[in-house]
């Protein structure tokens, strides 16, 4: 039987060669070979400040629409202090600038590709028309531009954008092509959640570096990625006031799962998941995020004395650089009045009401697994083929999807484009925590079946579903559905 080590070796070395013909074409660039390096750089932890991405300003506005511009290009960044590294960026920064949207107000993003190969902009969690979803068949060619139309006809939520070019999405995201897209609405604003500097987006991703401080791309490099970047920086720190903070957590990596907790052991209050506010807040000691998932939590730093230092810990870390992710340093001064939920004396027992989907027009059983020898990541035993429709979905259907990970040694997860869904259970056990809200990505560990209900009533057209461990989808664990 193919063990984990053999699979990783096959993925890192074989995927770039043996699997390319089966995936429907050769990418624009050759894969980076597996390299031998000396020990990577090791800066002193918690000496670099957290970089909060700038909010992008529209280039123009009309009565109904805001217009933005994003340029994809290579740039240099000091990931390690004093060491320039090459990264892939939107508008020259990694993560890219944050786009703040309003529910019901349209946004048009013009993406220009200033690199030497194609790209495709995907708004992860966005309910958008098929032509604007960033499908790799609609790629922006090198030197070209494309407009993406986002109607924002959905509730307030933490979304993110990243590349989805054919067979290059994993490498592009690994090297920095991602950013936040935050939707707000009046319902959420009436809750009085922390805002301004106390509303902090945190994009966490797995990374590996060579001995010169450069990002080192090796496909499916599960064991080699021993550095976690938070907003593009390893182990940064953030000075916080004695007040409530809203942390928007996003796993923007391509392989690593993060089990996030405070080093004090204190609970965080989860208020939102992929699709926005939960039905009710939940006190959690740990938040589990696989690649692509988001969760929003509240932390009350006023309960700690001035000078307290807390660490955001990854309980799945392998070494210090991917275990102790970032430090919060509590400042002095009076407690900030009001706090969250200013209309309440405390956290309310309910947030946004959630209509539960019931009944099914169809039940679909989908399998994820490593097939063949040396082994290729497949859905229903098939590698992705852009010329093949794998699932026909009648528009308006409410369906029960049962997605099973057949592997006994490799974790996966599952992302469906163009919809949100409600997770029912995992191996028959009802889900808890942030998974009780609307989701677009769900964890499916080894030998596990996840069931969720989903309604296809937004747009017709061709959409993707795939493992969002992007190294796996990059190698073929992706499929297409036609909603009609």
C-alpha cells in the first residue's frame, strides 16, 4: 500500500511529470524541482509588527457600483527582516489589499495580468455568475485584463480572493496571491462589533523557505512547510488596547490545517463562519481551519493586565515557527467603553437567524481519494478534465451531498463554488462550533464522510468543486458541475 511518505514523494516529484498529460495540458511554466538546502533562516520570534493589509479604494463610483483595479505582478518583500524575497502579489503586496463591499452594492474588479503566465481571479465564498467565478477556462492571459462583476447579494461575511489558474493555483497562492474581501450590511453593523483598528483580518498560510530566505515551492510538501505566515510575516506581534477585538481568521494556505487557540487557554467567542454570522455565538477553546475556511472570533483583551503577552497557538504545529503564530501585547489605559454588541449588556444569545434547509431533490455520493500508482488525487476516481462535466444539477434543487474521504492516511477538504451549504454531520456526529453556520468549505479527514445540504438557486452555469488543499486540486482532485 502506498504510504504517506511515498505519496508525498510522488506528489512532489511525479505530479509535475507523470500527471500532466492526464490533467489536460502542460502548464505555462515547468514545476520547480525538489531542492536540497541548508537550514532556513530563523529570525527572533515576535520582533516584527503585524502588517494589516491596506483597504483598496475604488478608482471610480456610480450610484450603484464601485470600480476597483487589481494588477497581478511579481514584487519583493522582506518576509525575513533585511532579506528581499520574490513574491506574487496583487497591486504589489502580499496579502493583497482588502476590498470592503456593501451587501446589495455592485463591485467591478478589473484584474490586469502583468506576469508571464495566465491567472484567474476567484472570489472564494462569493455568490457570483459563472463567468465571473474565476473558472480556469476564463483565464486572463499574460498582459491582458478582465472585468469581474460581484453583485454582493449576500449577507455580511469574510470572503477572500485568490488565483485559480489551471494547474497553477496552488503555487500562486503559496507565493502570495490572495487577499481579503469583506462584505458588510446593516444587520451586522447594528450589533456594534469591534471596528476600525479593532477589526483585524488575519490570513495564515503555510510556507517553506530556502537558506537564502526565498519561498521554496515544492508540490504537496506537507512535511517541509514548517513556517506559518500571518499576513505575510512569520511570528509577528500586535499591540492591542484593553478592549474587545474582532479577529477575522482565514486559512489562506494550500496544505496545512490550523487548530487555533490562545496560549492562556481562555475561550474565544466564535461569531461567524464562511458565509457570515452564526445563528448564535459559541465559546470555543480552539478553532479548527483547513485551507480556505474562515471563522470570526471575539477576544476581550480588557480582562488581562497591561503588559500581558498572549500567543495565538497552532495546536497542530510541528516546530516553533508554525506553532506559535503571533503574539498579542496588551497595552495600558482605560478599558474601551461599549465593547461589542453595544445594544446589549453582553453577548446576545442569538445572532443572525438561519433558515435550515430540509428535504432533498437528490442525494449525491462523492468520493475523494488517491488513485493509481504512484498515486493521483481524484474525485470519484477521475482526474480533473476541463472538457468534462461531472455532475448535472437542476436549477433550484435542494440536495444532500455525502462526500467521503476514502484515504486512510491523507486528509482532504471540500469546496463548492457558487453556493453556501449547511453541514449536517461528520461520520454521523453533528458538527459544532463555526461549522453550524453557512459554509463553502468543509474539512474531511481520513476515512471520514461529511454530509451537507445545499440549494442551487442563485445562478446557472458551470462551476467547480474540489479539495481546497490546493496542491491536491492542482494535481487533479477537482470536478465540474453544470447548473441548468
